[in-house]
C-alpha cells in the first residue's frame, strides 16, 4: 500500500519512529520482560476505550508499565524525554499496539479446516477485504463503503476518502465497533448517538459472532464478554455486517484525518467467502 | 490525627515520600509550568473514574503529562525509575492529587455570608464533621457510621473500623459517590450494585446540590454535569444525605485497608449546621 503526499515532516517522523522510538521500545520491553496486553485491554474496556477510535485509557496503562523500563533502557536523557512526550501526547498511541496484538491473536486461527471464522478484515481506500480461516490466505473483496460520521471543523463528507487502513483487525478480535458498549464517549465522537444507542451496536454484533470473550468484559452490559469470532455463516443468515469505528481520511494525500465515523463491511465479501468455504468442503 | 501501629516499612515509605518523591514532583511541576487538573478530571469521568475509589484513568493521564518533566528534573536515573515505578504501580496515586485539588477548590468558598453550601466533610474514625460556608470554620460533628461494602478475602465487617480520613473532600466537590454514574466498575467494587443502580446514586445527589458542574460531565447520564455544591437546606428538606465511596480500614492500627464500600454522612451534622446558619442570620 502506497501513502502519497508525504511532506518532510511526515518523512522525518517516520525516520524518528524507525531509528529512535522503535529501538528504545524494543530495549525497554527486553529490560522489563515484556508487557502483557490482554489485561491492559480488559482494563481499558472499563475505562471507555474500544481500542479503535479511543485508546486514552490503554495508552496511560501501557506507559505506566513501560516508563520505568524506558528510563533504564535509554541512555540519553533528552531522547528519553522526547519519547515520553511523544507517547504522552498521543491519546491514540495504543492503537498501534492493539493492531499488532489483533494480528498476533488472529494469525494462528488461519487455515483451520472447515472454520467459518473471519481471520482478518482490511481496506485500502478502494476495496474492503476479508480472510476466513477455512479458506486460508484467500482475500474476498468488494468495493469499500464511505464512512458515516462527524467531521472536524472545516471539513464535510465531500472531503472524505472511502474507508482505508489495516486497523479493522481490532474489530476482528471483538474490539472497536464490536465493543461500542464500552465507550459512550466514542459513540458521540463517531456519530453513533447516545450511551443507550452505543449498547445496540454491540448487541447487534452478538448476532454474528461465535462467542463472548470472558477475558474482555463490558461493564455497561453487566460484564458480558465482547462479541468475538465473526462467523461468515451468521453474517449471511442475519444480513448483519460488522460495524467498524473508523477514522475518516481526506481524499487528497497528505491532509490527514478529517473526521471519525462508522463504516459497514460490505456484505458481498461474506457471500463470496461462504461460497468459497462451501466449495472447499464440497457442499456447494 | 494520629496513625498508630506504623511499622518500619511504613515509616521508610513516608520518609521516601518526603525526601525523594515530593521534591522530584515539585521540580517537575516547575519544569513544565504545572499540570492543569480540571481537564484531567473531566477526562477521568469518561474513563470510569469517580476520583475516590477509582483513579486508574487519571493516574495515567497525570503521568503522561508529567513524565517528560520528571525526566528533565530528576538527575539520578535509578531514582527516576523508582519514582515512575511508584506512580505506575499505584492505581490510586491520583487520589492524593484529587484531594488537594478539592481542598483548593472549596477553601475559597469558606465564609461567604448566608451561604448554605458545605465546604468540607471529613471523619476521624470516631466522628464525622462538616463545615458550611455561612458559618465559617465551625465544625458540626456527629458519630461516624460504619461503611457498608465488600471485604477483601479473609476479612469481614467484624474487622472494620468506623469510617475515617480526609478524602471526603472529593465528594464535597461533586466527585466520588456523587459521580458514581461515571463508574460502573467502582459500583461493583464498593457493593453499590449494577451499572443501572450506579446511576441512581448520582441522581439522588442532584436532590441535595446547588447545581451541575458543566466542566465535569457524566457520559452515562448523557453528559449532564456532576451534582455539585451540597446545600444543607436541601439535605434537611429531602432527608437525603451525601453518599461517600470509601475505603474500609481495619480497626487495628497497621493492618490497613480491608475493603471498600459506601458510607452515609450522618444527618445530625446537617441539622446542627442549618440551625447555626439560621442563628447566624437571625432567622432561628
């Protein structure tokens, strides 16, 4: 995937991420023996995070665990202060970590014979794609939809690009739009309505998932687990598609994020996937 | 107030707080020009904190703001790591800060002629005391009640001391038990019931307060402000007393916290205060 329109500031930051931040995080993680993520996510769900458009709780929890190790791992004091400023200054820092965790959780689920569980969802600004366990590495794609949401001041839906990015791995593990009930604040931010309406988004996702994750629970639904394991059969039976909490990017490269909203996974991907799975099993 | 039964570990920690942590925090706050607290509280309320029995969100938000300044202000690297470990390892760290903020907010409200607003509530394990603005520095006291709550494993209400401590300044500014609606997780922790029942605690406090604070809002009540400014007249009219989210201390010194629960301010304090205020105004 190519990101056009990157100016010097963007390129400088990417270089800093690769040459300064990444080695520092790596050294700090070795110093403290790693930071277990599932417990942080569990706590984040009781702090209004859904781990896609809101990561303010988990970013703080992660920093609290990692900061002492960063101090011990990074020699230069000004570099250390800059790293802590960077993490501290970005409420969405943990999204990067949540995405990697999502991938690490779902990759071992790939290629289980007969399994109708979705192992990845992603979009590139043109198409939306899903992978299903029983059909291995095949992508099932359809034109991506436009997010519906709220725009930052000065922008409208005329500025929006069709939905893009890899962050839908977060919904694939039961977070983001699936965990909307955890996050009345994010419901307002993405234009999903009131706290009561936020619960409905999560309830709908129970209809299309294999189970509820007892490790990641939702206080506002009396601590039931997040809907987890999207089952293509249930999607087709119910006609309900995954809800994704997404950032809205400007259609011109380099402008960046112009809003936040909800986008629905296109049903056509799931039709193709179920047909392919049936063919694989010889029941088509 | 005397804390008996302090062993060497407690005394060592108190010494470390005074000689290492306090000067470091002070230097860091000067380094960064201070950390505004009202915005952190506002965010904490959307993260499940009520700032008395739950400060996990605000502790992270505070550390994110202060950590770079701590790095720049503290020379010794191991001391710095120890400080970050201490703050990072204590979900309730921010309670200390919330209490000081509460005092700083309410002290200027003291001694306003004719005002029936409560400016402080506190308890010492024997008595509960309140101060009211129109009657200045006079304390109105009554025997403190026993908290009702949940106990840590191995402890029962036979172990509990009557309620104690200065932290009720947090409820005095509309947080803690007054902001129970912000915190379904704390409702479970203090034995206040489900998320829906947590809302009722906050709704009751609207009956005895002068207003709703538009700077500190509650997502689960569609962003209405926290009930603020306890009015002794409304307490007496309604018979509703302030709800306090409290830690339960063991009755033997040195054992420490054995549970968490809810305690009610005794109505007798408010009766005395209203009578004194009426006498002060010549309407008794």
